[in-house]
C-alpha cells in the first residue's frame, strides 16, 4: 500500500513539475523551443550512449530492446538544472532554471520481457527580451518586448522482448502534447496604444520507436554489443495568429504537419562482469514539413 501511495504522489508531482517553465533561454524562440535529450543520468555520464547499451537494473531511453535485460522493478526520475549567462561589451546577465527532466517506472514481466511507462518533457519555451530604440538625445522612441512561454511533453510506454539468446527487440510508443505562446509587444512614441502580436500554438502528435540489440562472446573475457533503433515522429501544430492594435484586429488559424525520422546505431566491446570499455554511438535525424 505504501508503495502505491509513493508511486501516486510521484506521478502527481511529476505532472506538476512538467507544467513549470523549464528554460530561460532566448534560443527557445525558434521552432518548438529548446529540445531536451531523452537520456538517463547514467547514459549522460557515459557520453549519451544508448543504442547498444543494456543493463539488468538501469534504464535506457535510446533503445527499448534493452528492457528485455531488466531484472528489477525500477523507479527513476531526473532533475535538470540549466545555467545561462549572456553578455556583451557592457552588460552581463545570468539566469537559472531547474525542472524534472523525466519520470519512469519499469519492471520485468518474465525473464525474457520488460515493460516501461513514463513521462518526459521534449521541449520548452521561456524567454523575455526588450529592444529599445532611442533618439540622438538618448530618449526612447520605440520599445519592443519579445516573450514566450510553454512546453511540449510526452507520455510513453514500451516493452523489450528477448527472442533468442543474445538477440532482443523492442517497441515504444508515445503521445505528444503541449502549448506554446510567443508574444511581441511594440510601443512607439507617436502612437497612443501599443500593438500586440500573439502566436498561440497547440501541439499534438506521437511517435513509434523500434529497436534491436545483439550481444555475443568473442573471447572468454570479451563481449560484443550491437544495437540499432529507428524512430518515426509525427507532429500537428495548430497555430493561431492574433494582432491587436488601435486600428484593427487580425485573427487567423493555420495548421502545420511535419514528421521526423531518427536512426541510432551503436557498437561496443566490454569485458565480462565489468562496464563497457569502449562504445560508439551514431545518431541521424531528418525533419520533413508538410
């Protein structure tokens, strides 16, 4: 009973944490914001490897086939801290943001199969910039404020299955959802009221990831690990443009469709009973808009 209560509280806290602004970077203005990598703390500590990595107690978000090696029920969560400093010849500004980067629960179903469920943020928008134009006397004649908030999250589930000795396959599916708002407020000296430009984007989508891993013994003390994963992502963006000023109001809604394919390949060598000595990982992504 206590475990169920702890799990429920963790889910509620995770949902609340994901709803908070998780970045304060001006670069999040572009696209759907600043993207977050889908890697655990253990993977990041090893150089963000994942395609060929598997463990009986640690999770691997890069390749669902690794779940077939899971032997223990595992609750994991990660916290991400971003520190950003921007400076020019005269001004220096720093900002700091902390958020929950992932929450997952995985457990073995049998000796050959493991499943996983969880939530993760995929991107975030958070910026506020002011541009001021002045006359020759230094008095402001035009002020423009750029601001943006919002994020995109995903809920996912997957499984890994060992088909035969050394060879495993896996499948992961998720649902993407989020809202992003970008605002531009412009005020001029000779204009009574300011002009406001609002871009409100509702994002929905999903993805499917397929993975496979193979490991075999080369010599008595040396193992070979090979892995590959393929991900297909589809996103629908419903964007509303709203312009408000003294003279008119403009409102229009557009729909955008895009998809992404991502392939990850990895190969590694390790000695029996120890960590992987050497592993290489190659990622390739391609976005297509419709």
